[in-house]
């Protein structure tokens, strides 16, 4: 029903709770790996694992605290002492803080203030207030989803690559390592789905981003393409640790590309540079629409080189590492890379050919985004609606 689609439902609240557990599970298992490697005097693996955790946490705290300040300045959220938020973010609790606030406010809105339908319908102001609260909850969810997407590609994806490399090249394997990889993979999948759903819910032009089958195909396309690429990267690392120079070059190219597109996600120039660096890290693992514009050419170039990497890496292993020809894992990994790449490309074409929003939705998006006045308001279906910092962030963020 249309009304329930615009309300922060009990199901959405439960999804937020599951997302929190997925995030905590990923961080905790990776932290346990750091301690295990350190205890076994594997200081390089311990340091690299810790580095990815710290990088993801630090970047998220910077953006999260900056967004809190923006929202306070615009009176989007209740004003609270800045010092308390600063201390919590210094200790890396930005996502935890936002998750707890969302769950608390969502619980209060859904279960704490239930009343008979006829009583609510008699009070128009109360209906408007409830709609405003639900809109605010979706905006908070979108902010949280963006931060989790940052964490995914700054921590979970690199962590998955590192643990695969350790297992394949050094035969280091344990139950804890397996659990860590499982959490990293599911956290990756969860953040992609949650981001897509939250983007759809938090923007006025939500009809652009249909759910159901398009979301399922989009998720599978992303998982197949990302997983096959990470496996190819792990084989390249086995060939030579100097492959990290190539990965760094890919990050620089993605960052430069975001810079040349002149992204306008942040209100601060320094934060915008950091954001473009994060976009560069994301583009190392997958393609996203950086500016929300038609990117058919960019996507074609990206997936051309993606295909070259995925289909040439197993062959390079076969010819340059002849001692691995009889090892079962090489055959298995090569099969997963080729199979995942083929399925990913098929789903990519299927999604953008039949399931991606067409020109009608684009016209709606152009109309909504293009009618913003000087008072920070936008025209949606003939009605003016105030543009909050969270709405602006969502509109300027990378698109599926």
C-alpha cells in the first residue's frame, strides 16, 4: 500500500537492527583476527588487518560528525551538546550512535505512540507531524546507509581480499578467519541492498528506483562482479606483492575521475577531497554512478578493463606459476572467477536493458532536482518541500 510504503515500518526497524548486528559482527571478528595474528607473531598480517579497520572507522567518524554538525545547524535534529558527539566519534562510535538513535526513535514512533486510527485522522496536525517523523527516520537511515557503504569498501572488501591472499599464498586458515570472511561478505551484500532501498525511500523521486526483482538482479550483478574481481586481485597478489602498486594506481585514477567530475557531495572543500578519495576506493572494487548522470561510456570502459583483469589473471597464474598447475584451489578459483564474471555481465546487461529506470523516471528526476529555490526548498509534484542537509546528501551521493 502506498501509505505503508512511505512509513517507517516495523520491518524496516528490524532490518536496521539486523544491519547493526552485521556491522558489529564484521568489526568484532576482524578485531579478533588482529589479536590472533599478533599473538602468533604474524605482525604484518596483524598490522594490515588493523589498518583496514582503522581506516574505515576513521573516515566514517569524520563524515558522521560533520553531518551531525550540518543537521544541528539546520535544526533538522534536536540540538545536543557537540562535545558529547565529538567524544563518541573520537572513540569510533559514530555508526553505533546513529544506529541506536535510529532504533530508539523508530521504536518510539512505531510502538510507543500507537493510537486508534479514527483519533489520528481527526487531527490533521498530528498526521502531518507523524509523516514528518517518518520522513526524518528515512533520512537518518539514508545517512547510516551511506556510512556503511563507506565502511564496506574501505574495510570489508579489502579485508576479504587480504584474508583470501593469506589463505591462498600462505595456507593460513582457521575457523575465526572463515567467520571473518563470511561476515565481510554478508556485510558487503547487506550494505549494497540497504543502500539501494534507503536511497529509494528517502528521495522524493523514489519511483526511479523500483524494488523487488530489480533490486534482486542488481544485488546479484554486484555480488558476482565484485567477488570475481576480488578473487582476481588475490591471484595477482600471489603473482607479485607489487600488484599493490597497480591497486594504488586504480585508486588514484578513480579519485582523479571523481575530481574531474566535480562532485558536490560535501559542504566543505576538505571533506569533498576526502569523499573523492573514498569514491576512488569504491571504484577499485565496483562501478557506481558518481554524478547521477548518464554514464554509459564510463561504465563500458570500466567493465572492459574489468573483463580484461578477470579473464587474464587465471591465465597469468597458469603460465607464470607452473608449480600451481596441479593445485585444486587454482582450478576452483579460476572457475569461480570465470563463472562469476560471466553471470555478472549477463545480469548487468539484463538490469540496465530491462530493469533500470527509463527516460520517464529520468524526466521526473530532472524536474525534482532542477526546481530548487533560493530558500533551500524544492518543488515536488507542485508543492514546495524544504531541502534538508540529509536530503541534499542523498541526492548528491553515488547512484546505483
